[in-house]
C-alpha cells in the first residue's frame, strides 16, 4: 500500500508557509531545513529525507485545495516573481518581469499550478499520485 502524505491548504497562507509545511510533512529531521524553492520541493518528493524512501511511490492527498488556491494564487505569484527579480543579477530580465506582469493581471500560471505540475511530473525522479479535495 502506498504511503499517503497529506497537504492541508488551511495550514499555510503563503509560499514560505507552504515550504515550512513541506519541511515538517516530508522530513523527519527538524534540525536541517531544505532550501525553500521549487527545486528543493521536487527533491523532497523524491524521498530519502526520512518520511519515505528514495523513489518510493506516494499518494499526496491535498485537502482544502481551495484555500491553497488563495494562498498560492496570483497575488503570491506576483510577489514570488518580484522577489526573484530583486535577486537576479540581470536588471532587465524580460521573462521574469513578464511573468510578474501576467500574475498582476491574473493571467498565466500561479504558484499552485507550478507546484501541482511538479507533483504530477513523473520525469523528475519521484512517483506521486495526487488526490485533490476542495
């Protein structure tokens, strides 16, 4: 039987809160924190950090997904790209700037869309099934 990992959309209100929840949910070592970025989240899904073994198939049951839609929606996506732009060495990064503009217009992919895609992408070294409950 596959291990079930629960993500509760009521337990975070922004991207940093999501990363903190994933650290607590997918790791058994409270001392070391994974990098808080989408690549590190993908690494956690691959296993080997305590909760499930490397390559072990898991089921992610995302409850209160509608709450996550708010927390990781367009406003948080715009903030995400704004922070990335502030950290980049390129002053005129068209791609990041355009994605930020689209988020401000409530268009394009949200952080929730990106995270869901990472979970469902079986070409990245993990085997996850996703069950969504609004």
